[in-house]
């Protein structure tokens, strides 16, 4: 389970109030483990307690802005293929790369969508399953619907 920043802060503050009694905090809040609570506390102290801005989940912070830019540039120059970029550079995961592309080059990410809306697909499946039309006939009708061409049903 992923904990929000607020949940982590609440746990750390309670950990401090209970004189670093991890068992009490875990019983009260249900934190994952003593070790995780200690890590959150260490990050909180290193960040300057409530004055700092740490206690993030740490994901993505290990990459420099230059590495992020390189990944996004590779993605855009090599066919906007996330898998190819990850294979070539060895980092990051697809979700992180997608977030970087959206941050650095909004609107440039390739988003796959079904070519036909769900209602039309459902109707086509019902027509085919009823046996009144062949799959080719249903497919041709779908293409015509997509292109906005009126079809005469025979």
C-alpha cells in the first residue's frame, strides 16, 4: 500500500510524541513496519523536520533533469515508443517516462485509444453473435460508421 505524504507526516509526528515508540504508532495508525517508520523519520529529520519538504515517496528523484530530458528527447526522436526508449537507456519505467513527457513536452505523448467507441463495438458484437450478419459485413459497417458514410442495410 502506498501512503500519502500526510499519512507519513502524521505517523512521524506521532513517532516523535511517543518517544520513538514504533509499536505504539503501528498499533494506532497501522503503518507498514518499524523499519519503514524509522526511514520516514530519518527523512523527516534530514529535511529539517516540518520546515523541509521531504517525505516524498522518492520515486523519480534519482534521475537528474538532464537524464529526464535525454529520455524524453530519445522518446520523441525514436518514434515515440516508450519500450524502445527504456530498452535503449535502461531507465525509467513506462509510467515515469509518460509523466516526464507530459511535463517536458505536453501533448507529444502517443496515447492509444480504441478506434471505435464502446457502444458501437457492443452493438457490432451483438449483431455478429445473433448470426444475422457475417464478421466482414459488421466490420465494413463499422468502417463506414467511423468515416461518417451512410450505409444501406441489405
